[in-house]
C-alpha cells in the first residue's frame, strides 16, 4: 500500500506567529537546525512560512532596479514594485514582514509521490500539511521523504 503524507510527515513541529521578532525566529531556526517555520495565527491557521530564503534579504539587501532617464523622466527597466517588496523584506523586523504569505500546502491524505512531485516542480524544500479547516497538522520536508526511501531500501534488502 502506498504511503501517504500523514504516514511520513513531522507532526510535532515548531511554529511562529506573524508578530514574532525576526531575531527570535532566526535563533529558533539555528538552534533546531531547521530551514523553515510555518507561521500561524491565533486560530492555529496557516498564514505563511518563514524560510532561510526569506531571511537572505536581511543579509543581501535589495537591489535598486535598473532605470534610464529620458527627458527628466525615470523609466524603470524592471518592476519597481518588486524592489519595494525586496526592500520591505530587507528591513523587516517581524516574521510577517519577511514570510512568504502564500506557502505551498498539501493535505495528509495525499500520496508521498504527489508530495515529492510538487516539491520537485516548485523547487521547494517543504510542504505545510493542513487539514480541511486550514489548520496546520504537520510538515513534510525533502528529508522526510529521503528517510522514508532509505527505510524502504533497508526493508527490501532484508527480505531479499
């Protein structure tokens, strides 16, 4: 029988709130050696995810978009709204200012195969597992899937 997300996901997970200071979230990530945290509201519902990628803006800063001037007008060669978003993340002090507010999710009853395909297609490290009420019930990481693969290989070699 094929394994589901519920069979492999981490259930006992750490979360942060939108108002959590960035410094506190960074300490938590470093101490627990994890790469991301679900962000939940007071109703335990998912509102975002804070990842190492989100935190990189704090180190790199925002790149000023390329522009040209023509007859006293500034013409941006890139979307200036993107610069504003990057600047906001670079200067953010709370999790809500840095987090990704549309995290990729999955339900516990989906197959590991589908979860792996989503991670591969979207080039992400984790899926937040939510129930019908959008409450966080777990997290599935690439590491969880690799550990399940290793377990399956070990079981096959013992029966051969």
